[in-house]
C-alpha cells in the first residue's frame, strides 16, 4: 500500500499545508544560523546545474527527442520535447510517474551505456561554487559532515578532494551503507548509486532490493537532526515515500526540522513535497518550504555569514593548483559617460534651420533695425530679442562644431549686450570646459545657474568640471540635484556611481549602479561596474551574474566576457572559463591576455597540449612575461617535452630565484628527465626557501622512495601527515614505504616491525576512505606476511563484497587459507585466481606447491612451467619443478631442469644440491659427491643442511 494512502495525507487540504509550511529564505537562514552543525543536507541535481550537469528534466527531454527521431527520421531536428508531449504520453515505454527511469532504460538499458552517457555529461565539469562552499564549511567544522544525494555525478565528493587537508567517504550505493561507522567522518551517501553503478531499478521498484537497509539506515542517521534539501525536485516516488514513512513512524526522525529550498512558482510545488510537509507538520515537526535563490547564491550567503574561507583562497593552495601561476586581475571599471552639448541644451539652440552664419551680419541687421527716429520701443525690443536669439544660436553652433575659441570671443561680446541671458554664460562655460579650463568653466556655469537655477543640464555640466578637477564630492552633489530636478536618468546614476568610487564609498556606488539598471535594465556598463563592486565586497557570485548580464546585453562587450572568465576560473569553473576566453579571442585576437588566461584555465584542468598552444601564442607576442614562462614550463612538462619544460622553468628562476613553487616544478621536470639527484636538489632548494610547504615534503618523500631510501621517505611522509592527517594517499604511501622495507628485511624481527607499521598506516588510510580497495588489498598482503591470516581473510571478505573479479584478491585469499592449514581450499582459491587472470604467475607457483604437497606432481610441474614462462627470474619455480620431477622418478629430466637453472642462476648453488639429489636417486654417487662439494665451496652455509639430509649421509665429511 502507498505510504500516502496508509497515513491518509490526502485528507489535509493542500492550500492549508502550503499556507502553514511556506516561509521566506531569510526566516530559514535565521533558524539555520542558530545551529548550523545540526542540519544535514540532501542534494539533488540542482546543486550541480551551474557546473554544467544537466537536470533530469533535460535528460528526459533529450531522450524523448532522440527516440522520436529514430522512429521518424524525416522529422529529425524539427521537434522539441514540449512539442512531443502528446506523442510520448501514448508510448508504452514511457511512464510519467517514473519519467526519468523509463527514459533512461529505453535509450540506455545497461549500466555500461548509462555510464558512458554520464561520463559524457561529466566531461570538463567541476564542483559548483555551492559544492565547494559546502565542503569548506564541513572542513572548518561549521557544517554537518553528512550529506545525502540522488545525483550520479561525483562533484560533491570531488569538492572535498579539491581542498587541502580534507576528504570524504563516498557511499556509492545502498549496498555500502554498512561502511558508515561513526559520526566523525565525512560521508557522501549516494542513494541511487555512483557514476559507474547507477542502478535505476532502485528508483522504479521503490528500492525494494535495498529498502529495508536504507530505511533502517536513514532512521538512525536522521534522528535528532534537521535536514536541508537543496536542488531536489521531490518527484521520485521511491525516495519521497521512504521519507514520508520514516517521518511518520519515528518521532525522532528529523525532529530538528526539514527545510526544503524550492526554486520556482510556489503554486506549483509538487504534491509529493506537500504530502511530506503535511506528515511532518501533523507530527509536530518543523517542516517548511522556502523559496530560494539557486544553490550557489544560498551557500555564498551561508559562507559569508559563518565566515568560511573564500573559494579562491582555498583553491590557491590546493595540491593541484598551488604550483601554477593563477588567473590575472579583472579589467577595470568602464569610464564616465560624458554628456554631449546636444544632451544638455535645448535643441532650438543648436538648430541650423534659422542659423545666420555671418556673426557680423546679425549685428548689422540689429543695428539697422534699431536706427531711425520713428522706431517704436516695442520694435526695438523685438529687434533686440531677435538679435539675441540669432547671436546665441550662432555661438552655440560654433560650440557644436567645436570652434571653441571663436565661440568664446563671440559669447563674451554677446554678454556685453545681454548680461542677463543664462545661455551666454552657459556657452562660455562649455567653451572653457572643452578647452580644459575647468575652474573658469565652473565660474561661468555658476553665473548661468544664478540666472536659471532649475537648469538640470547646468548641474550636469558642473559635475563634469568637478569630475575633471577631482572634486568628487561636489560632483555627486550635482548629480543628486539633477536627479531631483529631472528624475531618474540612467547615465547620471552611472556617473554618480563612478564619483562614489573615487570617494571610496562602495555603498553609494552600488546604490547608484543599481538605480541605473532599475531605470534601464539594458545599461550594460552599469551592470559591469556593479559586478566589480560586488567582487570587491566579496560577493563573487553576484559579481559574476552582473558580468554575465552585461555580456548578454552586449555580446561584443569584451571586458565583461573577460571578467566572467577570470571569476569562473577563480571559483574552479575552469572549463567554463575557457569558453569565455575563447569568445574573447574571437572578439579581439589582438588582446594577448586572453590567450594567457585561456592557457591558465587549460593548465588548471591538465589540458597540457591546449595550454601549451595558448602560452606559445601569448609568448610569441609577449616574450617577456615571467608568469607565462612558468606556466609554459608546466605545460611542456605535461606534454612530456621535458627539455623545453626545463628551459622555461629555468628562465623564470633566473628572474625570480626565490620562488619556492617553481623550484618544486624544476624538481618534477628533473625527475622525469631521469636526473633524480638534481630533482632532489631542486626539492631541497624549494624547502630551503619555504620549509613549510607540505606538498614538497610529499613529493620529496616519493622521490626518496623511488631511490630506495625508504627510511627517508617515511620521515617526510610522517612530516606531511602531521599536517594532513586526512590525506588518503599520504597514509597509503607510508604503508607502501614500510611494506617495501619489510620485503627487504633480513630478520624476522625486522619483517614484523615494518609490516606492522604498514598495517597501521593502511588502517589510517582506511579511516580516510573505507572504500579504497587498493588499500584493503595492500593491507591484506601485509597481514599475510605477518602470518595474521584470520585478519587477512576479514579484509578479503570486504574486498570480495565489491571486487569479485580481481585475481590478486583471490591469490591473497589462497595464501591466508594455506597459512591456516586449509590446503584444499587454498588450491581451489588459487585456481579461481587463475580463471580471472591466466597470466598470474604467483598463483601458478603457489598452487604448484600445494599440488606437490598433495602429491599431484604432474599437475604441479605444469604449474611451475607456467610460473617460469611468466616469471623466468623466479629461481624457486625451477627448484620445485625439479624436485617434483624427481618425485615422479624422472631423474634425467630433473637434471636437465637443474642444468638450465644453473645456466640462468649462476649465483644459486642450491641447484648443485638439487642435482646431487637426482644423482643419488640414480645411484651416481660420485657425481652426487662432486655436486655437493661444489655447492659447499660456493656457499659454506649449505653444509649444515646437506649433513642433515638423510639421502646425503656419508657423502660429505
């Protein structure tokens, strides 16, 4: 029975539920900030969408169109998913209640095909800002360390591995829930499975296969905590029904509340969500829905409030970025929009329809119209007004045509005749302003303003003068007066923002730009400058949105695209940054910095060949940029052009010999060139300049290991791990170093010491990630060497839960079974290993030993032959092969084996002893004595063994 029917949630009116459940985002944040570490998170696809991962709806639409086009090839490329809604509703394969699953199964029916699809979607995708901020919050202990997700992508867990000093345990499906051991570790619980094991049956069948395990886990995991759901549609019946069930049946489950961040129209909240809300509310739990920004913005707010480290600063020290020259600076603000003469004065003043081009003619006509005894006063006044209009019109046309000196002379003359005309002084102000005499211009504008105090154009002109004089406070005051007189003018608000910037008043600057875009939403320069304000304020995502808005309004706005690329790169969205810089290059191929920044983005994601091309293009026109040399050196390193890599790395170090990062890079290059001594010198130089660089400790440790100096490797790995106690690879390598010392140890005491240390290191690695199978396997090897066979079998049982096709696992299992005295099981296990890998030499060898013990000598010989074929350097296989042949009484054939072995292994006198045994069995006593004496001459330590062997009794004195 449906859980919703069983608890009869439909009896509650949907509108009533929404009225009670809906709160604002600010109300949610207030509750969240009071106890952030008590809230777990549940992420849906919306958490990854800004990183370029498609939503489930997009995948469904893509598949619907694809299936339609297969059956209707003539309409290929002509139909959209919306247009096919009626068609798909009639298709038997499509179930609207399980739209995502039915679509996936139709087009990608196998796990392999789905994995290929998801890998295609994942290509070039990196953790979103929301996921990075979440991981930073968990790392700093400010957010809860447990998150659930229905996503198949790996971006949430990738965010942890990007950050230095942290990691997480990924539960890749319901079958791994047993690995959640405590509340101290960071867990990403993938409800439906991982990228390469996404089992849609879990969704369609209500996760019946794992329902009990998952339900029991969630009851325990979600008790006495709150839950914040982000980016999740809530339309998967299996997940929602399970949440409803455990919330209804268990009072402690989500007793701290559930807060669902919903994007979209609240009237369209899915019924499954309101049903869940109704159940929680009926049980007295604080279940709420809040309309939210997208996940990136919400987590930016949380990060700002709780004081997380910035994404940019965290990525700067990340292991995969710290030795690369980072992204450049943002392009500066767009400049002031200067008003033109036509913007500020009435068009009649500039009208050329009634223009009298001869200045003197105007005076002559005026003079003639005033002369005569019988001219009436009214006529003279009318003539004066007409002359005044024509003179002003003439002078302003001179200003329009930039004849400023002529206009100044003429206006000065006009002022003598018409001292009360404000346009005269305005014109003189404009002439002086245009000739760079700003103070004089201000005086004239002030005189004009005294005559016409409500002239908003005059205030703009005054502001322009004050801007050029650096009087930014007065400039702002004039813009305020313009806005008071004229109302909202977009470019006035914009210029006001620039004046506020000059005064260092960011609040006023932001207010001005926001007013400009509210007046004119298409004012791309205001959006652009607003983005710079928000960036300087630390609101990087808001800044990015502003740059994107400016870019979208004006697709050819170069600086907006460039700044988008820089910010995307600084937030780890390097793939998207490349896209922006490529557009920049299309817009302006002469802007060299676009090539440099594109190269930086390509280098960050290890696209070394592309980065090499970009930096080569940049250095061709800008050969003197040291940052480009350093990054080009790394690009050559990545493309295995090590000589060129060394050339550019050294070129940078010649200029900046104190840069520890680039000495580290030099060490990497020298190691690849095979000069380990110089590589070590470079790492030592890096540590001399900065002895606090843990990544150099790590790389030096690896180099020491490659040199066989395992004790030195252990010293530097220990130093590294004291700072990075959550680093899986560090603990793993420490285990490997101890294991190799154990392999080389001569005494049993030393063997036990080193292998015990190896097991301890592997255990630490497994605390970081219990699902790391390579660590489990190597721990098993160490336990077998310590003869701790029962513990080894426990590890093997874990491995076989997830890795049933690895021959090495069965090989180690066989060793453990043999060690515990179960030879028959061990022989069967080695056979299983050989089924999985017919070239597993050690399995042939060990199974051959067991078959010999079981007196199946012919089969044993076959196994030793295969071991020799695969591992001709394994002398023990020759020894036991020959002994097995002796047991078959084929003595001449055994002697041939030992002769062949002596030719290959001249330093192994053991084979003389083996030959002696064959001669004894043939009763060739003299030949046997001769072989034994040779063996003792070569290795006197063999005498005691020979003397104690009954077959050799009396042959050696």
